[in-house]
C-alpha cells in the first residue's frame, strides 16, 4: 500500500464551500465556519499520514487540533465525507501551540493554517 500523500486536485478550498454556510462576518475578512471534522494530513517530506481535527475553517485558512507540527511547515490536508468526494489542499502552518507550555488555553492546542492558493501550489513541488 502506498502511503504517499494524495495529490491536490480540487482547487476550490474547503473554506469557500463551508464558509458559504456561515453568516457571521469575521474581523480577518473571511467568514469562518465552526465545525469539528476529522482530517488526515501529511507533513511535507513525510509519507506517513497524521490525524487531527479541522476546526474554525474559512476561505483562507483553518485551525487543526494536532500535535508535533511546527510553524512554517507545509502540510497537505485531506477531508473525507461519507457520500462525497474527498477534498485536498495544501496549507502553511502560520502558528503552532502544540505543547502545554505554548498554548495559552487548552482548546488552542494545535496549529493555525493558511491555505495555499492554486498558484502557490503550482509554483512549489510537494
């Protein structure tokens, strides 16, 4: 079985799809949708998938509850929903609170992501 991360193929971000359901404006300029969905992700250079929970998603980024991912790391996310095609996109870790000392609140243990644009994904090789 091949553990290589699947290629990205869907250029519409999950945030654009889910944020269209959210009516509340956000100070960051992107509407956010607060859901908790299981997500698989790959760290660039690592063929083994990791598991986390995708939360607080917008058209430009999301929060993922996960440990062991440093700021500046590029990751590939895959969201699977029963009865729907999987969605994949690449993202950059903008900030990381993954240990008890770094997280100001326990619910913030994880990473803040910025989804890469289609152009950014084409410019850089996985």
